[in-house]
C-alpha cells in the first residue's frame, strides 16, 4: 500500500504500525507528553510539568519520566509544542539536558520557551524553530501540520500528524471561540478538509468534557470587567489571573484605559509573559498606561489597577504575599477591590479560600464570580470536532480519568462503540494501522520529583521520611563510646524536634533516658560492638516506649561517636 502527502510518496510496510505512547497527562491535568513512533522515527508532542500534590512535601515541580525517550534517543526527531502553558512546556529545560532535539512551536510559544531556557542558561544548547499556522514540518517518517485553535493563551495549535499508517489529529488544549480577543477563530475549515482525507484517530482535550453546552467566548469577560470597573470607580482595583492568559490581561488593560486608570503589573511570570507578548505584538498597551509598581504612590488609588499573579492561592505568588502583608511594595487598604479572574484548579480551593479570607479581614471587597471563562471545550464543541474530523478511533486525552470517561460517553452518543474508543494510561503502547488498533505493551513512565536543584533525588523513601517528620517529628539519640573496648563515655542524650516541647515534657524525657541507659547497658554487657545492632536495639526500645506513652511514631535516629 502506498500513501501520498505533501508531495512525498511513502510506502507503508504492512508489518509497521504507528505507536502512540503517552508518557504523562492521562491521570491528571498536567505533565502532558506523548511520543508518536513509526519504525525509526519518534516525534514528541508537548513536554509539560505538573505541580506537587499535598503529600509531596518540599517538592517544587513534577516532571515526566523520559526513560523510554532516553533509551531511544537516536530515533527522536523533534519536540512539537501545542501551546505555551506550563503543563505543556514546563519540563523542557530538564528533558533537554538528556536529549538533543529541535523544538518546534508557534511564535509566542517559542518566545516563552526561550525565556524559560534563558533562566536555565540553556538558550544556546537547545535548538528552536518557529512554525506558522498552516505550515508543515517533516520529521523522519512524519509530517506535522500546525492548525489554528483557540485557548486561554494566544498562538495555540492543533496538530495533524501524518504518518504512513494514517493521520492522527491532536487538538492540544482548545475551545471554539468565534470572537477571540486577538487573532482569528479556530480553523474549522482545515480540520474539516483533513477529516475528508480520512483520519485514523482523534486525540481530544477532555478537561471540560463533563460540562454541557459551549464554552463562552473570552470577549464576554471584557463586558464583565467594564461593569465591575464602573461599579467600583472609587476604589483601587487588583485583578488576579493566570500569567499566561494574555487575552485576559489585554481586556483588563483595555477596561483600565477606558476608565482612565494606570496599570501596574506584579509577579515575575506575569511581567515576563506580558513583555514577550508585547514584543511579538500579541498585546497592545496604550501609551502612558503601564507604570512601574514604585509609581503607584504617585497616583490616586482609584485611578490605578494592579494585575497580579496568585489567583490559585500559591503561597509565593504576589497576591498571597500581598494578602499576608509580606509584600514589600503593595499593602491592602480598606476599600480595595480584588477580582479573582480565574476558577480554582481542583485541589487549590483551600489555598484560594485562605487568601480570600485574609483579603476580607483587611477590608478589601473580593469578587470571585463571573469574571472567568474557561479555555477548554465543553461537550457540544467536542461533538463538533468529532463530527468534522470523523476519526476512525477516539483517544480522549488531557485530564483525570473522570474527564476522559466523560468524553468517551460523549463520543458514544455520536455512534462510536467501545472498540473504537481507547482509554489509555500513561506508558501504554497503542499500535495502529488501517486494519489494527490495540494496546500491545507498556513502557517505563512515572513522575520525577524536582526539589531545588535536585532532579530525581527525592524518591518514595525520602518522601516517607518527610511525612514522618511532618507528622511526628524526630528524636536524635547521641552517645560516645570508647574506641576498642566499647565502654560508654557519654550519653545517651536525647534531642527532640517536632515531637514534644522538651521543657514541658521533662518526665517523659527522663523516663526515655533511663530506658536507653538500661538498654545500652544490657547490650554492652553482652559484648555487642556492632554499631548497627546497637542502633537498632536502641531505636526499637525507644520506639515502643514512645508509642506506649504518646501514640506517636517519630523518626528515631541514634548517633554513635567513637573516641
């Protein structure tokens, strides 16, 4: 069988199939990365991170395990990025330390990646190429076409992935917005044209698959801002939103200008992205509208707007520091109006609520309803995409299982049976051709934890220790033995942190010390000199004692010094 595309003639070996291998992004909203493999070619779509869950104590970021890509590095022809959100680009600096491959994306997407690589001193090390919507690139056995879509960040793309085994359409994160703030609407015409060619599979965003109807246009938020600014004309307005939502920032600036307000921007990521968007012409800021944070004092509060990060209650973001009076330059004043222009991401509700309560205590008027629209497609938009692309197989992606299951149910309403819907898990190897589709194997996948400069050095054992320390504290037992004979010279002394306040628990500490002295005396009387055996005996005796007395299980760490 012979296939043609882009003027290129390709032979399809009947024994060769397209492999689709998600390495992340299917059990959560975040850490999106998928490998497409055909014979000796691998193309990787997206390379995102996720943020740590509550039980990942001290962890900063979570990135995907790319063992499979590293083991097949000679096959990797390039990374193709759908858009510039952290859950799609955030792992690039870490992954590119281990792989050599060119990154392809649209102008703003590459601009944000450039800034990220610059922070990691990797700008010269990693090759990037800008691709326009409608343009295609050839990577090994693949041709990738970038298709205009709408999302909560400018320059988002869907991808048509052409292979000798067939065409796969990857929507990226998308919604259908006929009246976008910047640029054109999603290119439904091109998606329809590709659908007429015959699409093997559609990989579709599932984030809003549980919601009925259509997602509102981003422009509707502009009207809400106009109304809110009119109602609160006598107060300073602080708006918290996602740094990457350039269209939202544009509308806040437009409304501020309309009401004669100066605009200050706070939050490192917000400043960076606005600077990049302004440089590339994706945001238009009227002259003499933008001011520095230090200039706020030069204008009446009611004539200023502050756009800030921290809409998700992140502890180190600007709004959280403002709410907790930790910000050096901005303080909440009674009568301020704070607008949350976002919805809490699942799991962030408590953090957001804490910030709101702090703001209210300081006398601010907090608004957190009707000031946000999603950047993801609801059920009717998902149906429309399936109807015009007409894929043979459906592969719900991007979301927790419940989101992807909701999309599967929507797809069944369109007439697809279970045999043509694949609910994959990260690491699954889905093989596809004209006459076959099925999961044939599993590759290594998982989460690599980033803590400070350490990548992967925090594992399950370290996390378990951190849990014990966070819940029950630590007891350190220090003693000194004479070298050779093993006679006790000093100790055992007990040091406690996070377990009990020693000065208020003197009786408990004295009993514990007596127990350790008796245990150590017994051990030494039996001529046991092996340090590990001594430590284990002391740890076991003290652990049992502490549990009986307090029903707690602190970490116990015996330390032996020899002189």
